[in-house]
């Protein structure tokens, strides 16, 4: 009985540490282009997917729904590691250097409250206006599961608290306060 229990615990431990890799590519030359790829275990495959999808047609616009808000709330609590590298050219060498320095300083300032963030923008001194960024968001499956459970519990507790504080009868003053005043 003890061997299957330890085998199950071992399997759950390894499943909780499975990395999910979300790669994205953004590019602006003649117009904006974007692509994203999601894989398990392999960041290089996610980058290849993102590059392939970037050159397809225009992306569909999606509406934000409650599911998106919940997914973003869970993602914020899941401790993601975010690595973004990019190149920027504004057409003017001084403006490009100042913009890259400002973006790198912003990345270092955001690394304090967001410890998993790394931002690196390199200048490209060309004649044309262009920008490109590639990034990777890496999450462990166990972090997603615990963040989803925590968000679910907070929503349940919030609904219970609003139910408790809602008056069940219309509020009216007691009869002894209406007489004699």
C-alpha cells in the first residue's frame, strides 16, 4: 500500500513542475504583426510556432469576457517568469538611444515588484522606423493549479460574504423609536 502511495505522490510532484511555455513575437515595420505559440516543455517549439503564426493574416478580434478576467487574475497570481528581448529603431540615433535606455530602466524598475520579469531592449541604428520584440512566459502547472484554487476560494468567500450582509427583510425602524419623537 505504501509503494503505490509514494508513486502517486512522486507523479503529482513531477506533474506540478511541468513547464508551460508561451512565446510571443511582435513586430512593427510597415504595420503591426503579432504571433503566439504555446507548448509544454519546449520553449524553442513555442518560439517557432509564434514566428510561423506571425506571418499569417490578420488576427481576429476577441471580446473580453468574465473568463478572460478570471484567466488574467489567475495568471497574475501564478508567479510567471517573463523574458522579453527586443530591438528598436526610431530613425534618429539619439532618440533611439534615449528610448532604449528608458525602456531598459523601466524594465529594471518593474523587476522589483515583479521578480520574474526581465526586459532587454537593444538599439538598432537604421534609417527606418521599426520595432520588434520576442518574449517567453514560463509557468509551472502547479503554480497555475494553486492560483486557480486560490482565486476560486476567494470568489466563493466573496459571494458568501455578500450573501450574509444582504438584508433579508426591508429595514424599518423599531416601533419604540417611532412613538414619542
